[in-house]
C-alpha cells in the first residue's frame, strides 16, 4: 500500500467568476486514473462552486487538486497565463505522461534543453506532441489541427475535437512550414486566449540530441 500511496497525481481546473467551467471531464479523468492503478479509498470532490473560497470567486482562478489513492487536497490561486513566444523542439521518445503525475521531473529535464527559448515542443517517435505544460493546436490559415499524438489527452484537447473546432492529424517537424502558428491549450487556456506562437519561432532540434 505504501508504494501505491507514494504515487501522486494532479488535476487542474479552471474557475471563472466563482464557477468551475468544465468539471465533469476532470472528475472522469481522476476516476480513470484511480481505476488504472487499481485501488482507491479516495472520495473525489464534486467540484461544486461552494468549494471555492469567497476570496477566489472573482476573475480567472486555478484550482489545483493534488491526490493519491487515499486522500487529496485543494489549492486555489489567481491565474495569469505564461508569456510564451518561442519553442524549441526536443526529442522525448521515452516520456510517459498518459496519467497526470504530480512528479514532472521527466518533463522538467526535457524543458531544461530549451536553451534561450521560452518552452519546448516535444517530438515523440518522430511526431509532434505537446509542450511541457499544454497540448497544442496548429492553424494553417483555414483549419485548426491538433496532433494525433500527445503525452496527455487533455480536457481542452478533447473538447475542441468533440465540438468540431479542430481536427486531428499526424504532424511531424517536417510539416511545420505548412502552418502559420500554433496555440497552447490546457484546462486554463483555450484558442480564444490567443497564446499563439508563429511557426517561425519554433526552433529545430539541437545538435546534441
């Protein structure tokens, strides 16, 4: 039991003006995570608005739920998007982040290869996946296209595919010239937030890789 309890996971939810914006897929992901690891005595929060502290019921707020199979804790912080203007391609063939682990050391190690860039864009087995903290959506001037490969099948990613805003396709580094830009998306970021990087500001794999 101790080895299972030592594994911790994290779920991030968005709150806008005192309301959780999309709690259901987050609850489902927690349930799926616990089912995959095979044991749980955890009572999952319902993420109803009454859980939100009074002082966090205005503006854009990040709810962070840190949990193991037996207990969890909630944190609420004001949210300001990161300023990301440049990305470095890095290879991450060994990365497994299909569960949202609290331990991000593998991702942090990859991010350390970004050089002077703001963040990384991870290439796994020749295909583009995610940045260190978000899924991505490419724009070719007409369509929004999401890479078919990913490290984490994020809630925003699934939402954009389900509602038809974006389509899914295989994207490799060689395909980058076909696009104008890419958007960063996660639970806190949507396309409309316009966290956008021009393709010319995505830099190639470094020589030592």
